[in-house]
C-alpha cells in the first residue's frame, strides 16, 4: 500500500497492490479529491491489473508523458487516451498523475507517502 497527496488541491489517495510472481494480481484504491484524480485512479487499476511490474512501469511512463506533453501512441496507451487533454491544464497534471505515483511507489516497495510537490 502507498499513499499519495496533492497539497495544491487536496487530492488524497491510497493504492493497494497485490503482487504475485511479479504480476499485479489485484489493485484498488480509496481516496478523495477531484474528478480527474479519481477517474485516473479508477482507469489506472483497470490498466495495470494482470500486468507485470515492468509492464506497469512502462505504462506509467507512457501515461506520464502523455499527460505532460499530449504525445501518445494509441496502440500503447489504449483507453487512457481520454486523459491526453490534461496537458493543456498544467494544474491538473498533478491530479491525473498522483494515483500513478502512489502505485509506482507500491511496486517499488516504498512505504513513505508520495506527493506531487
């Protein structure tokens, strides 16, 4: 489990990951915050479930690049493409990426809370 916090807008998330044989067998979240952070967390869980740790990290990198720059490959990013427009709103990039940072922290075995600051 890892926690994330966005002090700018108050988003808070906890991400729970069940990793078996380096595969994300189950992933869930609980939290409060804006619609972007909650929608991102929800779609993240669907995107990462069943993926290996390496695949999950690669998806994180592609998602992070997309929300920061708007650049993406539809074949790689899939339904997460709905967040491509977030890059036009820099204050909202942190909302979209917060749950992903928490999930990545979990996959890396980090226990300290992550922050978008």
